[in-house]
C-alpha cells in the first residue's frame, strides 16, 4: 500500500535519507529555522481517493504499523500513473502517521514545470539512525554518522532541490542545492550526500517484496511512476 511511496516518492528520501548517515552539519540547531514553505499542503482526502483509484488495501490494525513490528506486504499491481505535488505530500504525511520509524516529517514536495523537484521538511536524526541499522549498515558506518551529529539537538530542517530518476530499481540523483537550517551546503558535500542517499533508497526498496520500479521520472508538476508494487499492507 503506502510503501508504494518507496518507489514513487524517491524525490524526498533519495535526497534526504543520506543526511543522517553523513551527519554533515554538526553546528546547526533545529531551532534556527522551520522548514521552508513550498506552498503544498497535505490533504487526508487525497489518500482515500488515491487508495480507491489504485486498489490499495490497508489491513493494519487501526491503519497503523504496531510498535516493534514491521509492515508485511502481499499482492501485486502494475502502476503507470502520475502523482501530483499535493498527492505526494499527502502520502508522505500519511505514511509518517502510519509508521513511526519513517525518519522525515512535515514534508512538502513540489515538482516544477521544468522537471526539477524540491522538498522541505524535518529529518529526525535518531529515527534515521534506527533506519540505517535496519538497512544493514555496519556499526562503524553508523557510529561515523552519529559522531557528525552529536551536537545536533535531535532534528534537522532541510530543503533540497534537483533532479532524480529511477530505472530498473537503480537510483540516479543530481541535487543542485541542499540547505540545512539557513545554511546552503558547499558543492563538495552534495555528491557524497547524493551517493549515500541513493544507496539507502536502493537498500530500502530491496526490502519490499514485489516492488519493482521500472521507471520513475520528474515531469511537469508530477512524478511519473511505472512500477510493480504490492497492493496490500498488513
């Protein structure tokens, strides 16, 4: 069901997921600023409409993944569709409420007419470290990341702009700007963050049975996804 977002919402995680792993800005407090407002709001009604239109089924108790458990997936569906900015933002908000281990919150996503994507929100550092363990990063890798963020008081506001695509489950990232708090990161950090983010997303996608992202591209005002996805979460 909503883990479809691993394929269709790569625009956010693939840029953002590596930040906690790399821990690139130990000197910034999340109190400096709120996430940039991209003018896109989550709407729960869009989730209901999306599920009904695409035959997705949520069989979780009360619609939420229980603490201490991981979601289970079944079924299969081939999707070829465009997901607009409001739908992407709504799905991410909904998934965070469903699954407490999702490391990002208060996310807004905007795909521009020129095919570039923007995302803003809050990255929860401690939650991202838990995710890194689930993705089988070594203790050495995780400790390296934690050492970089030891002065951060929990969470990081972020803003990302750039291009991304997926072909046969291989993620390609080309961020042009990454901002933490009010600080724009130097170009020397952009490539390693993009590489770490792509690796994290590919690892996460491989953990979802039946997920096969054939193509994902950013097009005028939308994400175009062609993929086989599980249709039931329980």
